[in-house]
């Protein structure tokens, strides 16, 4: 199964999406960003792949580098939150301790963890790059879900799952997240 995790909302609120490769985390993050924009909310997506081409280009995929990757993204997300923006962080974050460390950076209730509970088989079927095949062949080491563990969250705020074995659309999933945010008062004008 997969994971998901990170974002902040108006005035210091944060979601953190933690997922594995090809779980749909970036697609969901950008769908959520569009939904928030349509409601007049200022938000920004911190996408793990894009960050690894700039801010985190000096990091590899060892456990230590993954921890540092998540820490840096958490610090950037905190800056967005301090500026009153909603920050949606879409990352592979396999270790519970790293997600908990990001949660600890923000005041209570300002970190919203979204667990994208996607079966590994579905992620593999979406892998146009062939990364899972290479990992299973031993050509990529430390690949989350194959030879490196993924620790699912114990108490996430939102869990997105397949319904009757069918993956919901990005819009439907982002609407679930927005509904949660509305119910909890995060989207109210301040």
C-alpha cells in the first residue's frame, strides 16, 4: 500500500502527502491546487520531482538523504505557511519519523496528512518509466515499496482509497480533501 502527505492552508495550515512512485500524488496535488484557486485561495504545490532538480538536487535516495529531503521541504512549506499561503507538498516520504518531524514544525492542527492508500500493483501498472521493473530486477536499490519499506501513517487526517477496486478521479479525490478543509474551517475567510 502507499502513502501520502503534506500541505498547509490559510494561516499556517499544512497537508503533507506521502506516497510511493506513481500513486497519483502529483496529479492530486495539482487538482487540489486548482480547486483552491477556484475558491480564491492562494496555494502552491511543492512537487518532489521538481524539487529534486533544484533545491534538493544534491540528495540521493539513501535513508539519510530521504530524511533531509523531507526536512528541507518541511522548512520551505513552513515559510509558505508563515506567509499565509496554502502549501501542498507532494512527496514520497516513506518514513513515519520524517513525516512526524514535519508535523512538529507547525502549530497544532496546521499539518494535514493525506494518505493516498494506493495498491502497489496499481502504482506499478502506471509506471511508464519502468522504474518498478528495474527495482525488481535489482538495478535500482532502495526503491520504496520494493526493497525499502513504506511506513503508512497511524493517524492521518484524510485517507484516500480505491472504491470497489476503482481509482477515483483526481477531481473527486481533491473534492474529498476540500470537503475536509471546509468542515474543519480552514477555508473560511479570515
